């Protein structure tokens, strides 16, 4: 199983998360590309630490939305969205290269991630961007999403993701952050849920119904309160079950 986290989300003097600590725990780093968060110095530092630790680097592409942290839907034209995604992957690739690593995969962020679960036009635009930039890149997303369906049809390497600290609807989508209970905080309960996901057992959806989530990678959000403790608890629980943690897309 892979354990991933969203990193390089600080910007200038505004600091968010503990990248160094998380990069000692996770096996894949979803590195912000400057559109929703991150600046060149923060991004380069995260890539350098990932390279040192053998953590795979992924491009966490987003809408151009620094004020909203990429969590607001933008009805951007597909061609423009494709160009935005290519731009972000290329920027991260440059910083990754000079730190001795490379971009291994692409994972959309925030509102874009949620939009392309069902928004076929925007999902196709992101798929087109990845294919045009480098069709050897893996992609990571929600099981059953349009994003993964179209990526697989385009011949890209597709990997499914589960979320350690987010509540699920009975349909397998994420409960919107604005709703009560959307974000989970208890490290032990989160670790237990991740252990069930890794074993292929059902977890509890927000309405109490059983839900099976198929995943190649589990995400612990780097900006959540107590993110480092949650990631450590999840890692230790998975290892305690004899599950080997390794990057789904290969090391940087």
C-alpha cells in the first residue's frame, strides 16, 4: 500500500503543514504546483526532501485559485484547463529535476479533484494534458470517477485512492467539507479505517451503511490538524498488519 500526503502548500510567509515530518512518513508526495498553493522555494524544498527520502513526487494540479486554496469550482474552458495543467506539471518537473528526482504521477487537488469525478469535459481536459505532457505518468484519483475512466481509456496508468481522514457518502464520493463530520480527527479511528481499506474490508459511510473502497494509495491530508500524528498512527497500524508501504508509482 502507498501512503500519500498533500505537501508544499505554504506560500511565502504563510506556513501550512509540516512537510519535513510528513516526508519521513509517507511514500508519495502530492506536491502543490503554485496554482492553489506553494511557491518555488517551498516546492523545491519539498522535492529535495522527497528525493533524499526516496518518496515519489506527484504533481498536485489545481484550478488557478490561490485565495480559495483551490477549493472553489471554476467553469474554465477545457482547452484553457489543459494548458493550465501542462504548465503546472512542467513547473514542478523543472524543480524536481534539479533536486535529483522527477514527477512520477498526477493527482488533481480540491475542487478540480471533486469536479472531475463527474464532469466529463473537465476530466477529459486533464487527461489530455497528462497525455500531451508525458503519457508515461501515472494518475491518481477517486475510484469510479470520470477522471480515471477516461485516463484508462487513453492508455494512462491508473491508480485508485482512498482518504484516511475524510467521510464518504454511500455512493463512494467524499462528503463536502462544508458539511458536519466531513473531516475525521481521531488518529486511532482513522488508522482502524485505513487498515480495513488495505485489507479490502468495508468501512462505514456517513449514513452508517457499509462501503468498500478499493485503493492503491491512502491519502492523509497535510493541512489537517494533527496531520503528522495521524500519518504516524496510520503507518504504524498498516505495518503492524504486515502491510509493506511503498510508492504506487515508483520512487523518485
